[in-house]
C-alpha cells in the first residue's frame, strides 16, 4: 500500500467528520496539496455542498505562509492585472453602495475592510463618496502597495485586532479572506462580540462551481492551494444562522467575462500533462519517476501559471466567480 492510500484510509476513518457550517455529513475526496507543499484531506459536505480541508494547516504555518508568499509589484504586465482587479473592486464598491443606501446608511457611515489587501475596495468606496472607509491588513508589502498606489494608509493587523484599532465601524467588509481561514466561524463569533448591530458584507469565491465543475486533482493541487474552504450559498447561510446574523441578501456572479473558455483551456492542458506524466511515471519506478513527474507535470504547469499571472488578455487577477452575502449582526440587546 503506498503512502497516499495509507493516508486516505486514515482520513476515511474520520469520515464521521461533520461540516462545521451546517453540521451535515461529509465525504472524503482525497488528499490534496495545501499552502506551499503540505498534503491534507479534502472533504465535501453532502448537505450544504461546501468543501473544506481536514486536518487544517496549523496557525503557525498559515501565518508563515502569508508572511512569506511573494508579492507581485504592479509594474509592467502586472500593472494590467492591477487595472483589471480595480475594475472588479469598482463593481464590488457599487454593489455595496446600493446595498448600504437601501439599508438606510449614508456616506458618513464608518466602513472597515478587514484583510484589505492592497486597499482597492477602500479606494473605490471613497470614489463612490464614502468619507469614512478604513482598512486593516497584515502583510507589510500589501500595505506599502496601498500607500504607493492610492495614498491609502492601511493599519497593520489581522482580523482579530480590529476592535483595538477601529471599534466604531458600522459596516464590516471581508472580501476574499474567509476562504483562507481555518476556522471562519471564529470571525463571526468575534464580530458578534465586538461589533453588535453592524452590517456584515462578505465576498468569497463561489465554491459551488469548485465542487460541481472543478473538484479535481488539477484544481485543488495547483490552483486552489491557498484555499481552505470553498463555500456554497447554503453553507454561508447556515453559518450566519449559527451566529444569529440575519441575512439581508445573498448573490452569485462573475467578475471576468470570457473566463470560462480560458479556464477550460487551462484545465484541459493541465489534465493532459497529468495524464501523460502519470503514465510515464507509472511505468518507471523510484527516483526517476519523481524526476519525470517534475519535468513533465510540475514544471510546465508552474511555468504556465507564472505566465498567466503576467500576460495581458488571459491574465486573471484573482477568482472570477463570486459569492456575496450580507447580514446584520445582532445588536447586544437582541
Ligand atoms: Zn455543510
């Protein structure tokens, strides 16, 4: 029995593992890569259709990973990427503006972006006319980029530092952060304690597409290695329910038109590399098989990923399909 099979059995025994979002039963989908080079189990919830890793990487590994991943500075081709990304954040800001005005907020409302990245959403919200928009970001390089690009100062810190820095926030935004967290429910628990009555607005990649169309070896070993969760609408609704956060709206959509074709090409390319590489590697044993895998599978895919990050037209700044949810955190007297 090889190492992977042994591990699969180990995880299969833990298949009574229930989904922490909805308490539904789960099924084991195999061992996949996570962060830089760790392996862990991937599970699918039969009830809410979310996906998650188990065991999760340790907190130390997570911090180390996010401190160490290289940051692509917006020069040359990556400037094009940045401009596409800003077009996306502009749409996010406009949707949030509509929601806030509909909910009775005004342009003086205090808005906090948790895990603000390079500050794009803050910049676009300010462009919409909101005067009090702030952000917290843990990575120094991202904060520097926000300052250099937009003149926006982000406060250093991680999510659970928010109440010490911006206790007055009335609206909390968390954009493309929850999929990177090992225990997302801790965030809701924290916000309920420190921000009662606030409006919570969350955007994550749409995990329903990950589970239905892309739950394969290529996606989870190469494209989504930083993601610990792929959320579904039912999963997020259940999570809100657990913390008495009343749902205001939930929606899905896509940020980059034509993307399906590009991704379809990416995946068929990567899958064929895997198929051919695995056939070659299977017929040869030992060290040579490992070397052949590296040459025929890993290096071409890494090269493709490197290029795709830097080339205009096909370059995608980040996840194209979104799932957005907004809710009201119960006020302390509720
Ligand atoms: Zn579930």
